[in-house]
C-alpha cells in the first residue's frame, strides 16, 4: 500500500499534489483497493469552473461500489485528465500518477493546513482496517 | 450449455402465430407515420416453446429446492393461488369498468384491506403500491404530507438505522427528505443515545425494520417509538420481516404509524424472478386521509343479508396516485386466497414455525459458523462466512460452494454491519429434514474451508455455469443484442 | 395448517435443540402487553372450500371474455397466444428470486436480456432496463432522470395534456417533495405546437404520448428539435403494440422512451400487475432507474448474463441511488418477451393493422349515427374520441344491457370533454361485434 510522502490527503481518500498554486487531485491506493476493479470514471466539473472545498468533482464506479471524489481545497478548475474515462483501470494500476483526475488553481492555500500528511493518513487507514 | 438467443433461432418468413384475416374494409394507413423495418425475430411456435423451456431449466426456484434468502421470505408459493388468479372473472376485468360490474373484485380488495388492518393493527390500508420500495416512498410522502398539513414544513429529516435495507435511504431521498443514519449498539438494536440526540423538531420520522435485518426483535422498541413521538415525529415500519409477527404482535400496537407489507414475502405471492410484488401501506387513524388512492370503501351498506355496494374512493387529503389504476390486483387475489385459507390460526402457525425453523438452524450452526448476535432470533439470523483458521475464505466462496450441494445460498453481504454476512431465513414451509440436510452441507463446507479452500474459491463446479465475470460485464457494456440483418437494413 | 410440514415430534425435537420449552418461549423479546393478540379474522378453510369461494367471487364480475369490450384508456383487451401463460407457469421462472446469484439464474437473466433487446429493437432506443412497475411510474422516474441529468439546475417539466391522466397524476405525486414546476397539461386541446412556447432554459424535459391518450398519432419532429435546442430532454410515452405499425419514437430523436407493456401478452387483471417500459439513449444509461442485465462470460468461457451497473442501485448506492426500485415486474417482462417472440415481425404488424382497420371501421360507422361526431380529424391508431348525444354514463348503462362494455367517459378527467367517449377497438372485436355496438349506440341515442 503506497502513501507518497510529497502528497497531502483527506479522510475521504483523495490526494493532492501541490506545485506552486496548482493542485493535482486523485484518489489514493487505499481507495482503489477498497473499491476493487474500477469500471467507470466521470468528471463532474469543467475547466474554468470555480468550486469550493468539498465540492464533488468526479464520480467513480467499480463492480461493487460507487463513490464521489471531492475537492480537498477550493479553486478554479484548469485541466481534466481526458484519458482517464477511456481507461478507468488506470485508477487501480497507477492511482498517484496516470490516474490524476482534476487540476485546479488553488484559491486559498490556507485550506491546505486542514489536510493530512502521508504519515497521518497512513495511520488513519490502519485504524479503519481494524 | 448455453442456449442461443431468440434472435439466433429466427429465420425470415417463419410465423409463430395464426391470426384472423381483416374482416373490415381497409383504411388508408397514416402517411409518413408507418415503419418500414420491424426488428423482431421470426420463430415458429415449437422453437419459442423449446427456447423458453430450456431457459427455465437453467433456473433454480423455490420449487427446485431450499432457498434461505434472508429478508426475502422464500416460502412455498401455493398453486391454488395461480389457478385462482387466472379465473376469467378476475383476469379478464378491465380496471376502468363501472364499479357495479366488478363487485367481486372490489369485495376481494376490501377484504384484503380489512385483514391487513387487523393483522397490522392499523386503521386504513391502500393496496396501490406495487412493491415494498414503492410502499416506502408512499409512506415517506404520507409522513411529509401529514407534517405539512400541521403547518410544520421544517421537518425534513428521516432517521434510518445503519442496518437498514438500501431501499430505505433511497426512498427517503426520492421523497425529497434528508437521511440521518443512526448507529446500532453492541446487541444489534438502534443505539438509544444516538436516537435521543437526533430527535428534535426537524425530524419527520424514523424508518425501522422490525424484526431488524439481523433477525432480532428490537429490544427497546416501545422506548424508540416513544422518543420519536415525543419530539413530534412519526414511525415508519418496513414490513419485510412481517413473517415473524403474524398473530404474535401488531406493529400498530407497538407505535408504528405507517407500515408497508410485502405480499410477495409474507403473503406467499411468487417472486417471479424479480417481481411483480405488491407493497400495501397501512396507517393509523390520523393518517388515513393521506393514503394514496383510490381505495375500496363500502359506498352503500347492504340491507339485511345483502352484500354492501363497494366503490373506489379517493381519500380526502390523499398524497395522490402512486401508479396507474388500483395496484397489482393479480397479487391481491393470491394474497386473499392465502389469508382466507390460513385463517386466524394458520397465520399464527406461520410465524411460530418460521421462528422455530430459524432458531433451529441457528442452534445447529452456531458451533460451526460465528453468529455475532447469538440469542433467540426471530425468523432469520446472520452468521459470518469466515474463519480465522481459513484465511482468504469469504462469504462469497461459501455461497458459491453451497450451489454444488444443491442449495441456493443465503443473502450475502447484508446487513452491512456484519462482515462477510450470511443472512439465513428458512421460512415455515421447510421440513426438519430439509434443514438437517442444509446443516450437513454447511458443516461440510466449513471443513473444506480449512482442508481444501481452493474448491471453495473456484466454486461452483456442479452447476451449468461457473462464476460469471462481473467486471467484464460492467466494462464492456452489452445490454442488448440486435439482429444481424438490422445493420444492413438501417443503411438503406 | 396449510403448507407447514412439521409434526409434533419435529416440534418437540427442534425446541429441545434450541433449548426452550415451548413455542411461546421464543417471543420473550416481544413486549408482553401486546403479545399474542386475538385477531378478528375468519377461521382457516380447506383448499376445496377456498376454490369454491373464489370461483363465486370471480363470477360476481362481468368480464371481457363474456362481454364485448370497447374500453381502453391505457389497458387493452388483446389476444394472448396460449404459449405465453404456459411459460409463465414454469415453476423455475415464477418461483425464482431476483437473479443475484447468476450461476443459478441464467434462465431469468437471459430471458430479461432478450426482453431488453426486443424492447430496444421495437422502440429504436439503445438501452432498456429490466422493467419498471408500469407506464405511470416509468414516466415519473424519467422525470427524475431528467432532473439528475441537469444536476438539479433546471426546475421545469413540460407535460402534454394528452399523456394519460393517471401518469400525470403519478408524476405529481412523486414530485411533491421537490421544487419542480409541471406545466402544459391544463388545457386538454393543447397539441405539440401549442407546447412549444412553454419550453425554455429552465426546462429539464418535455413529455408527450404516442399514440396519445385520445388515440392520436402525432409527428414530434419539430417538438424534439425545439426541446433539444433549449437543452431539454424529449420523453415519449408509447403503446408498444402500436409500434408494430408506427414509426419508432427514436425517429423523433427521443432521449427517453417509456410506456405501458400490458398490450404485449399481459392480461387486464383489473389493473395489474402490468409492465413499465423504460428505455434511453446510450449516454443516459448510468442515470437509469432499475435493473440492467448485461452479457459476459463465465469461468468456463461460456457466454452468460449478469445484473450489471449495480452500483447505481439502492442496495449499494443507498440515498444516492438512481432510484429506490428493487422488485420490479420481471415475470411480466418475461411474458412480453415470449409474446414478442411468438408474434414476431409479421405477427405484431398484423395485430397492429387489425386494430387500426377495425378502429377506423368503427369510427366511420359510429360517425354515421345521428348525434355522434368524431372529435377531430387527427390520425389515430386504435382509439378515437366521439362526442355523444347523451351523457356517457347513460349510454354505457344502456350498452351493458346488451352485454357490451362501452368506452371511457372523458369528462371524469377532462372537464372540457364532458359528453365525450374514448372508444378502443382491438383485434378481439369481430366485425359483428362492432356492428352490434353501433346498433346499440343508435338505440341509446334515441332514448
């Protein structure tokens, strides 16, 4: 189970990679493992759209579950991963790389403070498994 | 072992039926509105019959063997019900016929209404909802309408235990209300403290299944109902598990204000591979005027020995129709026949033997399968399909292996609050011998889980089909087939 | 005790295994005050007695086998080939549960896959679900689909008054908890042209019926264009039997096609169970209510079928599900699949033409009776509206004396149409029957 140290995490199993004022968002290795084989990914925001922290930005479906992906912090949507809906299995194979979902221009960097670092998120995952 | 699709059995020019010639002058067909291509198969009658008979042979039904699906109440479907529903006087009546021409139907529906009132302890019943979930939506809409009629538009929340069937929160959302989930306590009841904290002036009601989806009678039911009523809310009862309560206790007496019955569970109407069912709704007196309609009422009392005149009446402040016409009358006929034959003592015997059978299985299996809430259960109980000594073996594997022993598996993965849940409901129509054979199979599987887990992982082996690839079905969506010649025809 | 196999010995041994003394001991958890109520219900009777009682009840009705029927309005007396019921009586079909364990349910699953395919091919639509309760609830769920498709940003539905009144009422019942405007159906005479002004950027869906409640066949090309230009979905409610003759609704670029499948081999049965058809374009498949059967393979490489896209449904998605529907009407879907298979391409066309020609003959003959006048000149399928010289209820009373069940009194649901009768004619009405009907109307007109 991977918990990359350069990322920040939410309790809803999203990750965000922060580079300057750009945030790249996806779901974690733990999340894809829980969902099992992903068969469908749909982005529910569009480039140019302003969305708040906690707003839904994508829907994911596996054979046995469906889940919503929420923005860890608010901002303006800049890019969507156009390849991902065509290859949903990437979420299982490369959740932190090729399976990035949404890129935003972060509105308020202060919101990042509420997120978990890799160690805290890993502990949270262990707690849930019991 | 695969059966061709009906389109594969088709050949141009084959006719499956004979129809009379047109005996009237031909009228011109509507210009520009007729179709050129009709992509239906052309199959002879014998091929249609063989096709569907062979398909039926790939199915397992209650009439094949034991079917212990928890919360589904797979009891024997009496054959007399099927004959009666097909009587010409029932099967060939039109729903919009003048009521004076269908007094037999209306009398039958009236009796079903009255008997459900008596069995449930309610003051009004509508037979219109087509299934349990439909009854739930109806019930939530009734709660909503009631509160609004009191001028109380702030009550937007419905409290639902985490053990509830998925239709409960789904129905609530469809009614435009908000779901508030309540945890269960260590004994499988609603957590009273959480309930107490959640009850306030924004609560429209609580949705409760009793016995709950663990097969347990809610231990603080009267207190639960009291708390909800005290804050001004109402209590909705999901009657999926009514089989345990017939003649034992009446939900209306326990504090339920609205309640749905499942005729296709408790009252023996067949499941049909996924319906049709029927989900009548019962209510207490202050909610009668909100029932969906029309319902059957006596519009003129009969003099002396004469039968009364029945009619269809819309309740005064009805939430409205929840479907076209009057409900699944064909299921009302079957349920009527069942209740009429069982009578008062028969209904009580049903509950007694349903509860007896479930507890017997629990007693016989508890040594082999962990039963998390191991006390006297009602008509069903939940066991875990996993063992520490057999890592990697899950409820799914146990279920698939049961098929090799000739049984339909119990309900899997529900309720969500038990890991690797196997919900077992034998029903009252199973003999002790059948139950003993089921126990033997379950014990054999428990041994195999330790000695030869692979045979479970790759089960079923003895069925016409092995495990089906659900991932592929979701990824490569093929939901429909088209005849090969259609593409060519479309291109013209 | 019918259907309970236990002997006294069984009970004794089983109670001992459980560790309680008597059956009553199993109910300690039930509040004592309310335990074991004395139900006021009749006592048990035998199967022989029950059969006799039910026979008598059924004979207290008039039925369409013994009386000529000209009543339609959403439920029709059609010919059902004998094959259909024989298949429905196969125990493995009707005593099976929902096919959650596909290895034991390939019969149901493949039959439903074939049903989905037949309905898609009949309507021209790309995806069909495994059934909804009836045409009315299918339309209500189509409205929910449209609202979800627009993510709750549009709050208006344009509804034709020529959609079945029960369906429109059902839509209003379902939507009473939502902030939604339903417009367009307050004037019975409003045709599709007159609905155009109601369509705007707040419209989620436009819904019409084909043939409509009055029997009319209308071209919806223009309506579809205007709806789509405004970003709204077009939903068409159909009579599937009419589609044996008429252009499929996909020709009008419908996004959702729903309807009532009762005409496809399902008995009248005083209103139910019937069959809700629900189809959409491919792009809407994930928003669809109800079950979907998909093709796949098994572990041995055989083609097989499973329920698919199940995460949309209530048992997984719970309050975020596309619908709360669980039990639908699978056995009725099977009935229609058998009906369409045995009728086939030629049979369905033949039946539709029989209905069409007989209805037009009846309309022409009744139109010759003084006092009766066809309501308008629109094209119709197998139903038409007649203005009558007397109140419809009185005419129908007279018809009953001739063992004829007359048409529907439109005044009940459309006050503007008091004194108008909706008359349906099907392949079950012989020419003689129609002639007798006309003669009886003539008599009624003179009273």
